[in-house]
């Protein structure tokens, strides 16, 4: 299962994915396009952690979440 992070701040939203590296190196964090994340999410192979920078609130959205919460936090592109 793939794990993505959506960070929502004052300047906008950004999707990232963390890649695990060898134990003595840091993990790599890469920024991704929304279409790439939406494709994996619609296949049912992904979970997305939504983080609000201002408040620190965190939500985890997956394929089994309600359509209302998916549309609210991720957008229309993530609904089948």
C-alpha cells in the first residue's frame, strides 16, 4: 500500500511521498502531481494523510472513507 501526504498551508497544497533509504541515510521526500496521487488512490492502492499546517490537524483518507470527506479534503478528482 502506498502512503502519500497532502500538506495544506496558506500558500496552497502539496502532495509528497517519502521514500525509505538505507539506515544510515535520510529518507527522501519527493513532491508529486495531484494526477499521480489520484491515479493510485482510485486503484485502491493508497492512503493519504492530510495535514493542516496552521492548526496541526491530521486526517487519514483511504478508499473506504466516505465520499463526502474525500471530496472535502482531496477534491473531485479522487471520487470514482
